[in-house]
C-alpha cells in the first residue's frame, strides 16, 4: 500500500453510487423521494439489524479489502460498538449507514500505520468513521443520496459527542464528501493499484456544510437542525 499526504480534494469526475457504482454526472433523474419525508431510525439490536440484511448485501467492501485493512471478520463487532441507522422514505426502507467510533481498533484509519496519519485528531476520542451509505440500485439518485447523508450526519451529531468525522473511500466519492465539509487527509494506493482517499472533517466544518445543504435541499418534514443548534453541538 502506497500512501501520500495531500492537501485538498483529489480530482474526481461525476458522482459515485452509495455501493460504489458510477452514476452519470449531473444526472437529470429524480425520484419522487425528492418530495417525500425521510426518517432516520437507529437499529440497536442484532434482531433489528437483521431487517437490513437484504439491503446490506449491496455493500461494497472492496476499499477495505484492497487496502488490506482486514475488517471483514469484524462486521458484527463494528455493528455493536457503532451506530447502525435505517433511513425510510415515508414508510419504505431506502438506505442504511453505519458510524463506528475510534478507540476499538475497528475503523479503517486505525488499521493504517499510525505514522502515515497526518492529523492525529482522526484517531482521538470523539472521531467517528462514516461508513458507506447503502441504497437500493433504483434509489441511487444524487438528490436523494445527499438528503440521506445529511439526515444521517445530523442524527449522529444529535445523539453523540462528535469531534470529527473520517472515512476511507474512492476518489469519485471524495468529491461528494467535500460538499459535507470533509477534506482529503491522504491518498493510499491499494494492492490493485487503485487510489483511495482517507477523508477527515471537523464537526464544526461538517455542521456548517449541513446547514447550507439543509436550507437548499431538504424537503419539509425531514429532521432538521438550525445552524445555531449545530454550532452549539460543535
């Protein structure tokens, strides 16, 4: 694995689907979800999380595998220590996402050699790994994807003390995360030769980005927080 530190966001084109499949840039497609209410629910038990099995089969684990992070055997443990959320469009399950806190050795950043991490805040208490948003193929529209991510991040900030966010992702997906207040801390080359990014964002930067996205995008009825409330959480 080859790693380079980089300031700013890696160049990328188009959008990336939540499970790693390409979506045409600036697609005109919009689901009727743009006009419906989203709801976020924490799935606290293994029994509750089992209801997500059909959706989670679309998860792309290639980033962790290609970087040799060896996290695949610990999926259940990551569920237990993290926050697994289900996102509903009205009453229909459309997405799931998982957040994992540092401190257990269960995040991608903690599996990278420590001397490669340029900002040690990534590894400190209060740092949460943002997992991929998993959506059904037919629901992967950029507008709905952004609404789901906004809602999920807001809920984590509301439920827990968060100092910063981080995550490993493909370079196309890094472009999306830039809109959510994240930046590229370093790039790493997997065993396949494909480049990946370790992203990092302070909660204050992410909260500020969310307030902008919220006012521009969210449909009435989504769980919303005012900018002052988000700043207090930061």
